C-alpha cells in the first residue's frame, strides 16, 4: 500500500481540547421530543465543561440555545455559534484532524447523508462555515470534499493503523463502490493510513450508517481493540457479532502481533414506539486524554459492566456515564453527536 509518511491521523485519546456539537431544534427530526433531547444535551455539555473541555455548539439562534440549555456551569467554555444544519450528528460531518509534516490540518470530507439516505446539503457546508467564522483557521482548513468519508466510519491509533468496515466504505452510494484496494490507496494519501483493518462483519438493527465502526469496535492504546460482543444466543445480533469477534482475533498489528481484545456488553434491546429495535451500543463512547464519556441506557447492570470494562483499556481515565436514551431514539448515541477538536486545530480566541 502506498503510504504518506508525512500525514498522521490523530487518535481520539490524544488530549482533545474542544467538542463540536449541534443543538437539535424544531426543524430537525427531534421536533417531537425537543425537551427530552435538550435535557440530554444539557447533561453532555455540562459533563464536558466540568471536565475542562470547551464546547462549540452550533445552534439556529443563540437565544434558542440559551433557552434550551439553561444555566451551564463553566459557561465561559461554551461557544454558541449560529449556523444552518440538517441534523445533529457532527461526528460524521465535522472536520478530521491530521498532522501533515509539522503542520496541523483540518480535513473537510464530503458528507452525503450516509449514502444518500437523508438530506445533507446544509450539514455538508458546516466546516466551510467554521472556516469562514475563523473557528477553524483558513490556513489549516483543507478541502477533501471530492471524497465521501464520515468520521464515525474510521478509527485511528495515531500511528498509521486505521480500522473501518467494508459495508460502509465500499458502499456504492458513497464513492461509487470502490474496492478495498482502491480505498487503501485513498486512505493512505489522505489520512496517512499505512495499515488498514477491514471488518467484514458486524451490524446493529436500526443502524442507518451501514455499520459505522464507532458502533462496533474502537481502537485504544497498546494495540488494543474494544469491541461490541453478544453472549445471548437468542439475540438477533449473536451470529453477526460472533463472526466479527472471530475476524478481530485474526487481525495483526504492523509488527505481526495479535491485538489485545476487550469485549463490551451489548445493551438489552431498546425499541422505538413502533416496536423497531434501536442500535444501542456502549462502543459509542467519547475518549479524551483524561476522561471517557460513556453512553448509558438506564440498564444498571449493563451500564456498570460497560464502565468497568472500558477501564481495562484506559485504567487511568475518569469514566463519566451519560444517559443517552434520548439520543438513541434517533438511532445515534454520544460519539455520533460529538466531534473532538485538538489544541491548535481551532481558534481558541473565539472563546474570548
């Protein structure tokens, strides 16, 4: 595989300093449950600012955001930025952070509503808006919009290894159904990926993303992969996740070593009002240099086990559980609703 040694796609745990989010409003799919989802966003913003993170919250109007959130502790760490957007899943249209040589770059990839499933015209302009408002400095912004790539579809170890799923990246509705080998070359050129791990298995009922990796398996320090397991043979996910686990055991590091595998529990089934299963997963956590923000689902035993399990890979991190039962009603969770930004990758002066 061709490799660009001058590019390094940052690992999520490399001490991000700010979180990009977008507040649900009445013209989004959240209209029927705005009070409930605003309570969830208030919990997330509070948890992030309590941990010393800054939050850039896209909103339709600042007053609307203030009314929705109420009094946020550490409000000096909260920037309300008026913008137009289709939906709130900033993970998939926010900028990806790379180092190119000695220069920091925020990459703006194309976003087409998870393979043309949903409207995305306004989401796809958000990074340009961040650049034009000098939240991302123009000299750091890089236009990569000729290639469709969602942030939730790729995991980096920060050292050239990228973990992804074939169902998503080879989708014909994203980049014309390119092959793995073609995509390997593109990922090497754009993200510096020298070692791409392709998962061919793993899918959650109710998932609109074609198996985003951040619902299934996540990279962690020390050649570790944290993954969603299923031990209930009667669960519809059992066979698919068993195959996924088997494939993970066959993956090798660039040095030929096996990965350390850490298995997260699968939440008990959660259904929408029409009886359709929702894609609840504990793998959809957000990790920083010191904290892990874990989605919880009102299932005390499973929630506790997930928090205890994640500590195996991140023993020195503070684990913060955040109730995401509101988020999952629109088929996403905590990681989907956030995009981390690192020091130097956003203009800190906008908070002054």
